[in-house]
C-alpha cells in the first residue's frame, strides 16, 4: 500500500476477477430463485456491496420480501424480519431492559436484545408503523449502534436494513420522514411482472414457492468482495461530476435545470454524493472494471436521488416525479463541465 496522498495502485485483473465472479454467482442465484427481476437484483447487490440500506417500494405481492429472504440465504448472513404495524413499539425492534433475578438472589435490570441485532433486518412494510417506531431505526442506520438507558451497543457487522413499503397513496400508511429516507442508499421501485414471467411462475412453481439456492457465499468470500470493493478507484473527474450532479438538484444550483428550478423545493443532501460515489464503485466492480466511469454514476444516480428530492405542489399538479427530474439532469449536465458543443468531444492524450 502506498503512503501519503497517492492513491493505492489500481487493481490488477487477477485481483479483481475473484470478486467479480463471486458477485455474478450471487446474481445468477437471485435470477434463478426470483424470475424476471434481473436489473432489480443487480441494483440490490450494488447497494449491499456499498454497505448501504435499501428501500423497496411496490404494491403487495410483487416479491419484495422474497427477494430480501433470498439475499440473506445467499450471503449466509444472520437474518431477522420485523413486520411493521401501527401498534409496533420501538422496544419491539431495539430490545428492552427487563427485571430479572440474578444467581445471588438479587434483582437487576437485564438487557434483552431485539431483532435489530442481526446482519440483515427486513423491515417489512416499514411505512405501516407510527413515526415514533420508524425513528427508532435512525441511530442504527447511521451509527450502526443502539443506545438505550445511556448505554451504546454496537450492531453486528455487516449490518443492513432492507425495508419494504407500500406506495404512500395506500390507506393506513405513514410517510417516512426525510431524515430516515436520507439514510437509505437506494429507493428501488419494484414494478409489476410481465405476462410471460407470470406464466413461467405459475407453470413451473406450485403455489409460487421459489426454489432453494444451490450455492451460498461463505463469510470469508463476502469479506474478500468487500475488500476488493474498497480498492475500486474513483477518478477525480468522476467525483467532480457526482458533486456537480448533486449540487444541480438544488433550485439555486448554478447548473440546475429548468425542471429542478420549477419543481424541486429541496434538493439532495451531501449524503447523496457519498452514496452515489460508493454505489458507482460497486457498479463498476460488477461490470469487471477497476475504475469508476461516468456510465456507472448514471446507472446508480436515479436510485440514489429519487427519494431525496422534495418536490413542490406544482410537480404534483403537473404529474412530474423525481425520476423524470433526475433523468433530465443526467441528460443535460455535461460530464466534463466544459459545456462543449455537440460536435466536439474530449479525447484522452497518450504519450508518444
């Protein structure tokens, strides 16, 4: 490893390839277990490699819970599920202190850890719980720890919250507060399944039950992938592009688009730029490249930014959503920052 300000040497193909192969095996298993979700599976794995939390949004029955369960099996990580309901209390997630009798015959408060003390927590239908219960996850998602009665306890590593939610328009739901939405690396929309995929499911799987995985990743293999992910290089030009992209989500940004100025009340936070950089690294790894490119940023940007934009009333009136705004930004924002004419391109210079 180099010292000082110099970056670590780029990954050699023989260093990168084992992690790429392991990641692709996970994707192959997910595609085999859950049909018709190839792109969703790729983005979920990108989120996991980025060590981020993921929010899956979709109507009931589209496979959100099955996806998280399958991922827990494949990564061979401890997995707990909590069904969020209006009467769920913070202690039901975090744990609580109970009065117990000790071996000496005395009574003392003993901490009983809740289901959050795991590697993967499936927060099923997270927006059906009250805001008080939703907020119980804030410290855990950011600090990877839980503080109760003045004592802070670290959560197992790695730790992920994979949450599912029904669309906000459905009855009996509580919209997630912006502070909690911002802690999710991605919000991924789980869409309906095409007819041909439905036909495959009902003709090959009784009661829709998915098959068990034929391969699971071992702990040392997952650690190997994480270590490789840490060495994916982010060039300065790409990091600058990420910074400009996030700054342009604000109406007063120097490079904001007409859509942003007209429809966005509050833009993305600095946490979005950090998330985009990490997710772009993971996307590059899955593509088998040791260096992040502009195409990696463009692939992950919608999932990173869509839930972080607060739109005004005019956006709802004009039926403009966050995805279209991000798409417009990606189309209009010049990668180089030079605003070159369409018939001019930058060509990398080579010595000799």
